[in-house]
C-alpha cells in the first residue's frame, strides 16, 4: 500500500516534465522568430532613416541652388 500513492504521483510528474521540455523547445523557436523579426525591423528602420536623410540632403541642395539663382536674379535686376 505504501507504493500506491507513489505510483499515482510519479507518472503525472514525468508527463509534466516531458510537456515542459516541449514548451521550452517551442519557446526557443518563438525567440528565434522574434529575433528575425526584430532584425528585419531594424533593417527597415535604418533604410527609412537613410531615405529621410537623403531626402533632406537633396532638398537642402535644391534650396541652396534656388537661393543662388535668387541672388543672381536680384543682382541682374539691380544692375538694370
């Protein structure tokens, strides 16, 4: 009779241990997927930042050219 409670407890504990191992494997897989997603997001953020900086550079370049043209037009109109 002393072994009877032991027989009732140990099999469920072993079963639970196996389920825990499965869950750990699934969690590890999810962590890998999250790492890939975070890496992809980082790449997208870097691309957007680079695009924004390039746009600002191009816009600044055009503004500088327009400013130079305005000065030239102003100098021509004052010369007349």
